């Protein structure tokens, strides 16, 4: 279980001014300011949950993850991982953590992949029997056999990521942090990683915290989302609830036989007209799609229509735009 | 007690495997090693040859004859070579701080200072040891150094202690990066100071400088003081001869200090990038 209470992380940075004059000024009398990267974040994640930790670039995601994993010390606030503070008892906490940074491998670049697993075996004191059993599981879940003896530098990005995941899971941690695990991967590789994540979660009740910009990851894996922006938690809840609350509309795209008719229905908005095509949007709690379709077909002949459900992207758009 | 032994075994197992991995990694690029094999011995052999020219053309350096200078130069180089083998990473600590290189170490259930200290074995250091051995053996033979049991233990303990002083000194200077995020200049100054104070007798420098290199930054214990003791040279030394062989004690003290400063620095570590 992960408990974060009122986490704050501040960094002291030197203000940079432009030009030679600014550089000289910075040298003689540097102006320092405090930047708050994480500003009062609190949440609680239970065993076995898969939580999407989302937010735009610079929102404070990585800083939070680094505090939860003991890399950074919070300026104030409390973190408990399975009841233990990572800052007071780092080695005890990390014994039970697996961490994968999508953009930074922990594998040894120049050596065959298997050597990195051997190092993990020694670091986490995994017994020979347990190691053999875990390796068998990893081979079958991630298909490692074909490239286990290849130097890491020669692996494709997808293979490398599979290797990283295996290295992070060899000691069977109860909590797995995944920082953009599917970044840069092709569709098949992404799917393999997602299947693996689902599998370890189901098999071992592993708690998984996933930071990603890939909304497909979120839709396929996360039942709960925590959205952070400007260092604060702005949303926390089940994915469906968030969509219901923040994107409670549904859209119908209609292709008319002839010209687009004038549609004036209370509570239904025309959001797009393009030739014979029209997109209508309405509050799905107030109207059923059937009632809107029936009202439209009474006014004009329809060739084709489709109903669009809101997507996670619509929910997140407002935060991402806000930060842009 | 058994917990302690288990822990030692654990660390030894990880440390030795990391060392092995480092060696395997370098053997992947053999040509790189060959280029160093030519450059480094040349650099230091030319250095000692220049000393010979200086002494032959002018006069002994602060009373030191060429055989004594070769002994000192060689003794200093032995710990330099050994440091380059076991502790080259202390030269790059500042890069690791700036690029977030300690993240992975902090995620492992092991002491970070241990991981940093035993993360690498550098084959190129063996290349540094070649001129070191040649020059030291020449120095020993020219000075008629007597390889008694006591003297042999003395040389060995000085070389090991001096290796500790060197790597701790580099670690300490690079630790500045934890707070300033930049330590390249410190490293460059440290490197120059190290070369100039360990390959030539300290007594050629002004008294104040000698005093600093004895009591503030005790680099004098790497080769100068031990050479005076081992060769029984009395001219121009600031220390009584008994203390001159304290290199291992000072090495251990500096190693302890570097660990304290490193751990303090780690608290200020900001883990750059995402």
C-alpha cells in the first residue's frame, strides 16, 4: 500500500537573465528563487491497484515518483510504502519495489541481457531455485529466450523494454513503478508490454503506478486515474467517473442524403458541419442517443450515422491545454 | 554477527560481479585499450626523463638527486595507477550528479557509497601501472633501496594508503557538484594539484604551500613524506620521520571523511531529468 500525505517538494533555482550582462549579474549576485514542483499531493493506493498517474510535462509526475521511490527527499509531507518511510528506511522499502524508467535503461548496455539479470539476482539475494523459476515465468510472459544472449545495445527498443521489465520484476516486488514504459514503441511491442502489466497484476496482485502520455495505456490498464497539474492533484477517481463528470457528452456523426437540415433541439448542439455531414453533441445524462436520432430522422433522410463516446483524451485535454 | 557476515557476503558478491561486468565491458572494445597502451607510458616516461635532464643540466632539486627523484616519482605513480584501476569513477562523480546517475543506485537495497566506490574496475589503469613499475624499480635500484621485510611492508602500505588518499581526494572535490551542480573546474584544479605535489618533492615549494599539503590537504603523504622516510632523507622535510609513514592512517581517515561528505551531498541530490 502507498500513502502520500501532503507531499511538497521545492527546488532552489538560480534565476537566469539574458545576455552577457545577465550572466555577469548572475555571477556576482545570483538571484535565487524557490520553485515548488509538487505542492501538497496526497493519495492512497491499495494493494493490487493499477493507477494511472497522469499530467502534462512539468506537472510534477516524475518528482512525485522519485519521492515515492526514495530517490528524492520531500521538502515536507509523509510517504509510507507498506507502512515504511522510504526516506528513513530506504533500503528496506526499495527491496520491495520495481522501477522502470522508459527513457533510461537499467540494463548493462555492452553486455548480453542475461548478465543484467545475474546482477539483479545478486543485488536482491534471489535464491537459485527462485531465480530459475522467475526466469522461466519472465521468458514465457515476455518471450526473452530469443534475445537473452544478445548484447543490450543490439536489442530493439521493444526488446530492451521487455528486458527492463523482467529485470524490475525478478525479485517479485509488491509495487511496480512504470514511467512511460511504452514510449517510442510500435503497436505490437506496446501491446506486449500492456499484456505483461495486466498479467503480473492479476497473478501476483502487484500494485502498479503508471505514468504515461499514451492514453491507450490508460484505457487498457488503469481503473483509477490520478491527474496532477502544477504540482497539485486535480482529479483522483475511477476512469468512468472522471469521464462521466468531466466529459458527460456523447456525439453523433450524421451523413445526410441531401443538404444538412436546420436542427434546433433544446440541449443538442451542432458542433461541426461539413458538406452533407454534421456532428451533434448532447448531454448523455439528459438524452438517450435513440431520442436524438429519432428527432433528426424526422427532419431529413439520413444515409449513415455513428455514435461517438467521449474519450479519456477529452477529459485530459483541459489540463494539458492549460499547461501549454 | 551472522547478520554482519551475511551482509559482507552480499556486498562482496555484488561488488565482485560489478567488477567482472566492468572488465567484460571494456574487453568489448579492445582497440580503445591499445591506444591508451601507447599514450600513457609515453607520457610518464617522458616526464621522468625531463626530470633527469633538469637535474643533470642544473643541480639537484631541493637537495634531491635523480635516483631519489625517480624513487619518489615511481612511488607516486604506483598509487596513481592503482587509483585509476579501482576508483576512476571518482573523476566522474560530478557528471553522475548532473545527469541523475545516482537514481538507479538509490533504487537498490544497497549502500549508495558502496555502489559508487565499487562500481567499476578500469583496465586502462593497468597501462598507468607499467611506467609506474618501470620508474619505481629504476629508482629503487639507483638509490640502492634495501628490500627488507619492513621496507617491503612499508612500500605496500604506503601504496594502498596513497590510493585511498587519491580516490578520497577526487571524491571530495567532485562532491561539490551535489550542491553547485558543477565541479569540472574543481576536478581540473584537483588533478593539477595532485600531479604537481606527488611527482616532485614538496620541499621545492614555499613553506606555506608545504604546510597546506601536509595538514589541510595531506597529499604530501602520497609519495613525498614516505620517500623521505624510506630513503632516510632529512633535508627540507617539515615532519618528523615517524609520522612520514602515516599514509594508510591518513588514507583511511580521508576515506571516512569522503563517505560522510558524499552522504551529506546525496541528501542534496536533485536527480535531474525524468
